[in-house]
C-alpha cells in the first residue's frame, strides 16, 4: 500500500529524514514513536505530500508522489489524516465539516453525503452532536469528529499524528477506542503516538525513530520486551 525507498528530506541545511526505507502492506497497523524532533511528523506528512521529500521514492497504492499535481491529488483522496489539533472548521457545524469535502471534492449529492456523515458519526458514537459547532464539543468529541470527517472520504490509509496528545487524560480513551475499532475493521493505519498500550493492542509493527532515522522496528512484543538499540532502550525507559 505504501512504500518509501531511500527517502531524504532537508529543511534548508537541516537533514530531517535520512535514507528512510519503509513498506506498509494493506491492513497493517504501524505505530511510530521517538523523541520530539526526530522527524515523525515530517515522515507521515510526506506520505500525503503535506511536505515534499527531496531524494528517494514514495509510492502510495501504486501512485508515485512527484511534482505531478494529478498524482498528489489522487494520493490525497486515498489518504486520510488526523492531526493533534483536530483542524476542524470552527464556523461549520459538525455535519457540514463532514460533508464539505465529499460534496465539493467528490461531487457527492448533499443528501447522500449527509447519510454517509451520519453513518460515521454513529460509528464514532456522537450522532447527537451533528448540529453543533466544534467549539461546543469536548476535545475528545472534536477529535472523533475529525476521524469521522476523514472516513467520509473513504480513505484506503489513515495517518494519525499524535491524535491524543492535546487531550485531557479522561478523553484519551474515547479516541483510542475509536482508533482500535478502526484497526479491527481492517484499515491500513500509520499512527504517531506515545500511547504504548494502544501500540501493544493494535500495532502489528512498532517503529522507533531518532534524529531522522528509523533505528529499529519490530512486532510490539519483541519491541517492548527486547529492544535492541541503546537509543530505543533509553527512550522506552523514559516513557514507560
Ligand atoms: P517530530 O514530529 O518527531 O517531533 P518533526 O517532524 O515535527 O519531528 O520535526 C523534525 C525536525 O524538523 C525538528 O527539529 C523541527 O524543528 C524541524 N522542522 C519541522 N518542520 C520544520 C519546518 N517547516 N522548517 C524547518 N524545520 C522544521
Ligand atoms: Mg510531531
């Protein structure tokens, strides 16, 4: 579904991604962890071209990300993204947040878009919030709206960038539960998160990044119980 080969990226002089090789098969659930500033966000943002890589090759569902705008548009339709800060449109109701892209990008008739939106609002367990504005919801509810909004575009892959790190502790579980359910439904997912309970429950592979490199990757059991690199051990000792 996703392949990165020899991917390098610089911000000016700063080498942020160094020779990243990564293959993600359909239905895989990948968790990426690592210290702040290690390039996790940059890496997943390259996968839907929110950031541009300078060297190497990124292919998503057979489509290579180059300067070709058509390809970028195709990839963005297949890849949903959920951010730390929800990024909902504050002046639109929950329902309008969910139907905006299907109506304007996919040209879905309004009524049908609303039916799909309600389906996903039920799936994230907040159908009763459809008529409210984002500012009237809790952080956990807003993040579930953001997840539902992505799902309305029928993505083949979902990228999550620290989706729970801006939430109060009591709201983290309600968002993780939605992500767990999504994983069980077979969605291909890449999640940047430090929620290691989540990683153990749903990930089939955990990747540790440091200073722009993939240092180590393994299935969760091995990764947590027998980390190989000293850097991974140090990181795990700080967060667990
Ligand atoms: P992480 O998500 O692992 O915390 P990021 O991918 O956000 O790391 O950032 C990696 C490094 O790149 C950091 O040192 C950050 O300061 C730097 N960086 C991120 N975005 C930019 C940018 N737009 N311009 C310059 N430097 C950036
Ligand atoms: Mg980040």
